[in-house]
């Protein structure tokens, strides 16, 4: 269990939001949490194509029912401006437990000429093998001096104990051939 979340007596509120990026979004969330007696214990955010996405977990003393409730209700329509949607709900400490505990982490790097269907096919392959995606990032860039669109991505997965890696590796090889890409899988 994460040490920052070691207090089972706390009420935990998860706030997720996405919308048009602008200054002050994180401050608005942090100010609302702090002014209601909460503390941010986990925050992840990213910006993609002018959109900002954020997930925050805040901890409230178990007796601070009003503060936690106010935060969950305080992010209604337009609380962080137009074009930004926020959803807040109570979670339990169990939400922090790894859903893939006991397994081995792998990184799958994929790169090559861009084409439609790469992400869909790769995520379908993971689904067919009942593998959960822990983290993923991908982008299309242009190869210098050629202008060719190049796809690159990183998939982080956790493979459960007893999983047939030989069969999965063969399926990745077939995926690599079908899309004429380079696929590298490494154990972390």
C-alpha cells in the first residue's frame, strides 16, 4: 500500500476533470479541497492538444463529513469554467491496491510508419489475452528530412504469474509483421 495513504480512517474523494486548458485549473481544485479541510495525497495530470486532464485524490478526516460532501458537490456545472467537466466521488483505500499484484511488469515499445488501426489492434491483443494496460502513451511525429509520419508508443502492462509469455510473444511477432512495425518487449 502507498505510504501516503496509510490512514484507513480517512475519507477519500477522487476528483477527475477534463476540458480546455487554461491557467488556474489545478489551483481551483486545490483551493476547494484545502478550504474544506482536505489534503491532496495523489495527483496526476497531462495536457494533450490543448485539453487538460487531471485526477486528484484528496483525504479528509473521517469526522469531516461536511467538507468531503461539499467537495463532491462543489464541482458542479461550470465550477472550473466553461468547457471543463469535473466528476467527484468517494473511494476506498482498496482503490489504491494494485489490480495486477503478483505479476511482472513489461514495457512494450512500438514504432514505425504510421497507419490506421495500430492502437486499436494492440489494445485488442491485450484484451484477448486478458492483460490490463497500466500506462500508455503514443504520438505521431514526422521523420526529419522525409516528412513521413512515424508512430511511436509505449505500453506498460503487468503480466500475471503463470501467463503464457511464449504465446503472447508470438502474437506480438505476428502483430509486428502485419503492421510492418518494430515491437520491443522488455521485462522491467
